[in-house]
C-alpha cells in the first residue's frame, strides 16, 4: 500500500492538472459517463484515503515534515487522496480525446 501511495504522490501534480482540464472537456462535450466514472473513483479514493491515513501516509499536496503533522484532521488527508483518484478517469479522458484529434 505504501508503494501505491508513493506512486500516487509522485503523479499527483500532473494528474490534478489533467483532471481539471478533462473535467472541463467532459462538460463541454457533454460526456456525462466520464463524470459518473469520476464519482465512482472518488468513492474508491475515499476508501483508499482512509486506509492511507491509518498508515500515516500524507498526500503530497501539503508535504508534512513528519507523519500527519499538518493533518490534524483526517478529512484533509482523505480528501487529498480522493481528489487524486477522481482525476484518474478525467485525465485519461482528456488524453484520449487529444490523441484522437491528433491521429
């Protein structure tokens, strides 16, 4: 689990940017299935965030000096992982649309 958290923490910054752009593209194109899929991934991220917080692995977006120093409340740590999981299908949607336009 710690390896998965490490990988997610390294990919968090580009995933957040691509996820935001993918969200905008899904709204503009009217593709609501991707948004529904993002909600399902958010629920999965909620579960994963609770597990990761119990292990004491903070998400990258606030960088704690030690385990859970900044995160006095588990809600912020869980929301960080939930956001990363939500961005996965949205980023994939954006990349697939851009590749479709190129090819």
